[in-house]
């Protein structure tokens, strides 16, 4: 299993004020509370740190009916892209989370979609990736916010 944050070239684009999925510059805010995940390093942004809020479409290519976009947070400061064989440990606190597979055409695979408890995410992701119709997995929060992508 390969778990990744958003590509670093996209992260740099947004850090430089580049347009988001809505065609708007990212908002700069100060992190409040302890549950503001950066989708590049997949770490939690420390309270009081500057962060970016923007609308993100986690799919390559032209928009299509299943390429939904939604709000994400990013560190404003530079950070290292997450690229590991396991989920970040804090994902156990995503309770529940939405998880589903996508086909190679980036269309959602309805048979894979589930709402699961955080501690079960890794096992469910592995099970979805055993389905040859699923090219990759997306994990989202209970609010529908994209968290990360998981590949075989
Ligand atoms: Zn970060």
C-alpha cells in the first residue's frame, strides 16, 4: 500500500497563491484547534500556524461528473510530501471516515464505498485495492473533505 499527500508541484502552486479548483487564490488563515490536517505532509497543522484554505479537485485531467472538489487545508510553510506504506497514525481519529475506490477512468466504484471507523481504514483500503476494478482509493473525512490517496 502506498499512501501519499497531494503532489508537491501542486502544493508549491498553492503556496505561491495559484488558483484553486474554483479559480480563486487560497485563503490564508491561522490554524485554530488541533484538527487541521495538511494534505501535503498529512500532518496536523499546529495551532497558531499559518495555513492555506482552498478548494481542491484530487483528480488529474479535465473535470468529469465524478471528479468532485472540496475544501482542504495546507501548511503555508514548506513541508515534505507524505509518501509511506501506512496511513498516518492520527487517521484512527477519523471517526467515521468515508473511503472508496476509483477506476482507472477516475470514476467512483460504487461497490467499494463505505463509511468506516478510523482504526479500520487501513484494512478496508487494502481490501478495496484487492478489487481489480479499483485503480486507487480516496479517504475523506466525515465532512467529505479529501484526506489522501492510497495506491497499491
Ligand atoms: Zn504540511
